């Protein structure tokens, strides 16, 4: 099977992947535009930021698994993958500490204007009076939008800074907030209105796209700080620029589309003549520490190895957790060629769809037990037809709890 790595991956992971029964192709230079032509014949694809479109997936006839070497997977058309029965897996939580560290790097930089102070010194100027002015962070209210693995790491560090932490998320409950020892907001609007500092750690989807709107910006207090190290599309970019002009301080690591080096002009970070705010940024490097990349790479290898050797996909994101199955058939049978196929053929003739199958072979290889989750209850005629096979030892029908 061919494995294509279409983004940078830690060399140790590539070495481990080459030890698996795979033909490994390392092509980190691939882009959204060039990936599609390289996918025919590929069985496993690993990406980080490279976009995997529906068109590319449709043409990748042999593709079985896409691994996003990171937590967020909005760069992959998961629906298209699901239509073709292709697993999509991510690597959650492994970059959380790295992202949290950059959050505070940007936060302190914005409060103390460290990049500008360094640039001033490098230019041969001594502007102590100018750069000696700072509000300080201690005691301020720190709002976290999205209290997942990264948000929790951020909260731990925020409390160490003496900040008063509150969190919001669609599945973040008051009980969970109490467990973490932080406050709870009921909406993104409430979070913004209570926060001197607002940091975003939400997944990007149709519900969160543009969630930091002009309304949310209007609720932030004067001279507030916004940090976005998640996804650019969480934020109304035009509204953000207006807010910067009005005094908002912003730290970002993500952009609407990562620009090529020769196309980027840095206009967001150039102080305008009428702007009282401040913007600092980094070129999408939040997860790019050696520690984080090695951890992500190691887990990527584990996902691929598990798929190859066990048929299991850790961290899969597009397998349904519930099905239409209402009954389970438990079939004990001799482990002989064609026995299982005969059972499935009978179910097919009776119009019964099998949603899930687990087949266990007992020690010695003489017998097996298959558990088949099916949509409809098999008729007695169907069961009798299965029992008629001499290799079938016994069959039971069990109604699934809370379903049938």
C-alpha cells in the first residue's frame, strides 16, 4: 500500500513509517492545487495544512485513510470522504502545550510591546519612556472560547499569571467549569462582555464561522486584547480591523489563507495613521515546537500502524456512533470457508441490511461467533434458512437496548 505524506512531518515518524509494510512517499511541497494529481494509487494520506478537496477525494479510488497530523481537520472535506467510505482521523491534544505557550508569548508581547521595543533597540534608539508604559496582566479577566485540550492548557497557565479565568463552549457546562476551577459564561457575547482578554480555541464549522462578529467586538471593554491561534474564519476580519483602529489589541497566528512568502505584505501589522490599537502576529507557528511535532508525529504513526495491523482507526472523526440497527444476530458456527458468506447471502435475500459485523474465532480455529447488527428483525423463515447450514451451530436474535 502507498502512503503519501503531503506536508512536513518529523523525520523520526517517517523513519518509523518506512519500517511498516508501506511504500512511503514524502512530498511536503504539495499544495491544494497539486495534491489531486498525486493521489491515484495512494492508500493512506497524511496532511497538516494542505487542503484535501472533494474533487481530490473523488479521484482517489484507492484511498482508505486520511490522517490530519493535528487537531483541527477543517482543511479536509470530511463529507466527501464519508461518501466514499474513507476514514478520516485527527491527532487531538498533542499540540496543546505548544499553542498555550504561544498564547502567552503574544499576550505579554501585546501588553509590554516587546517586538517594537526590540526593534527600537536594534535601530539604535533608547526609548525607555515610551516602552515603559504598560497596563500589566495581573487580576484581569481572561475569557477562553473553546475549553478543549488547548483551552484547558491555556487556563492552567492563565491562573498561574494571576488572571481570573472564565470559559465558554457549546458543550462546556457550569459543572465542568467548577471541576476546572474557572468561571462559566452562557454565550460568546457574555464571555466578551466580561473579558479584558479573549482567546479563541474553537473548532471551525458552520456554527462557529464568523462567531466573533462586529457585535462581539462591540462588547469587549476598551483597550481589550483578542488572541486568535485557532482559525482565521472564526473572526469577522473587517470588523476586527475596525476594532483595531478603535483601540483593540490583537495577536494572531492564523490567516484566511496562508500566503506565500513573496505575496505577503503584512498590512495588518502596520500601524495606521488613525489607529490607536495594536496588532502582532506570527506565521502560523503555534504548534511548531519540536516537542509538539514529535508528539504529533508519534501519534500519527500509531494511527497508521493500528489501521494496518488491527483494522482499527484511533481518533476517527467520521464513523457514526449510532446506526439504524435495531437487532443483533449472534451466530455461532464452524470456522469454514463460505460459512459466513452463506449467512450474509441469506440476510441479503430477505432484504435485511447489516450495519455492523464483529467476528471472533476461538482458540484452535474450529469455531467462530459472529455478531451482526441488523436494521430489521429476521423472520422465522430467514432464521430457519440460516440454521439449515450444517456449519451453523446456533443463532439468536437480540433486541438492542433502548432502540427496538
